[in-house]
C-alpha cells in the first residue's frame, strides 16, 4: 500500500461536527470518512478512476 501524504486542514467547526457524526454513524474515523468522501467526489467528477494504480515511492 502506498504511503499516505500528511497535511494540515483548517475546517469550519460546524462542518467538522457534521463529519464527525457521519463518520461515527458509518463506524469510520474522521480521517477515513473524509478520504472516502474525497475519493467518491473525484470518481463522480471523472477526475480519478475507481481503483487507480499505486503511485511509486518517492526517492
């Protein structure tokens, strides 16, 4: 599995609270929920294939 990129995200408290509840309802962490939603949005917008090939590690 490819290593995941870390980054800081500033987000409105109300949006975070809604995501937190949604994640709990689906038994996911907030991070996993956000990644799931971003992947779905990319797929729906035609920006990413369903199962993209793994990216090679950086040297």
